[in-house]
């Protein structure tokens, strides 16, 4: 399988001269499986250029996996061109809620006054699914979801194919109220999803000095990411969900500090950037 990052910014799109290296679009990753099936992780503003790139080669079926329904993970949905193709079947997966079905919650955004086109009027065929903690087969991959620590119903995802695996936890605060170093794995939010994966895309919104002013906001400091990855025995970490206030230079300074403090390097920990491609095959994992 191959994963391509179309958006990795958190909370709010942040285009501009200071964010061109890592990108200003919010969360969206497209995963193309060996079977040819396409799985899209989240519908942030990065899903708009993804949809535009699909115009000449739109899959007949697309699985869109939403981690949660905060706007930075949903805002691009109405601009995803395959939604307006009547020949396309889009499966929308998302966290279950005891209050409203997934379709009704998404329809709050895709309806006036927030959006001019109602969800019910989208030409594509839409099927809604509650994300399941039981393994689900999509094409040649196995996909599993689990609830994670963040405000409101939120899940992370794990995708496995051909003995390779990735985990996607873009909004996650596993350290809330606990010291991860002292916690048994079974008590750590998201541990089961991330355990032993080849690549972990993880929320890294705050520098360690910034986190004390944002406790309970649902995001991680870099120290928490590294402790979580160590506990989960992750092979490679891709720092994701960059703060909209962090410039490219600031992100790189945070990465250098992380490498120094944790005695690691770019081969183990790197920053997500738009157009980053992660290829998983029998020979290993290549990130470009």
C-alpha cells in the first residue's frame, strides 16, 4: 500500500509563505491499497486537491474514514469532487454517537446556512458506517478503529496489508491526567491501535513548553508523542496535525529538539508534509 499526505495542519488551515514547506491544508491522507482500493483518512481541506487529482481517474468506490467531526477534519468534504459524480459510491465511516447517527451529524455541516448543498442532494451514492473496533476488510487491507482521548466521539484507525501496518491518530491526548511512563499499556488510549506498527501518524500539535497552557484541549506535546510511541513499540513516527501558528522554521526547530532529547534521527521521527509519500512493501517502508 501507499499513503500520501494531502493535509497535515491541525485546527485551522494556515496557507502562507511561512508554511509552504509542510503545508497549510488540514488533515487528509489517501491510502491506495495493493488491490487498487482507495481509503481516505479524514476530510480536512486537503481532500479538495485530492479530489481534483482524481478527476481523470476516479475510483468507482471510495472509503472515507473520519476520525471525528471537528471542522478541521470535515471542512473539505463539500469540495471533494467524487461526491458530485453519480457513478461513485462513497462509504463514510466515523465514530458512533449515542445522540445522532453519523449521517445526521454530517448533514448539520452540509446544509444551509453553513453550506449551499444539502447532503441529501449529493449525486454520489453514500453509505454510512459506524467505525468498528472489530476488523473490517476493505480490498486487500484490514482496517480497525478504536476510541481515543479527544473531545467528543473520536476514533483512530489502524490499516494492515501484506504484513505492513500504519496507525493514524491525528487528534489524541493520551497523557491527560497521567504520566505515560508509569502506565501499563492496557491503560493508555490508542495503544492497541498503534502497537508494533511500521508507521504511526500522530498528533504533535504542541511543543513541550506550550502544552501546559493547553491541557485538556485534546492534543499532544512532543514528549507525549515520543513516550506513547516508545510504549507502543512503533518503528517510525510521523509528526502530524501541526499547530496553525507554527511556521516551517518553528516546526523544524521542534524536530531538532526532539531528535536531541530522545537520541533519535530522521529515519525514526520526521515531520509530515504535504505530498509526503509512504510506501509499504515486502522490502520495508520508504518515506519520501
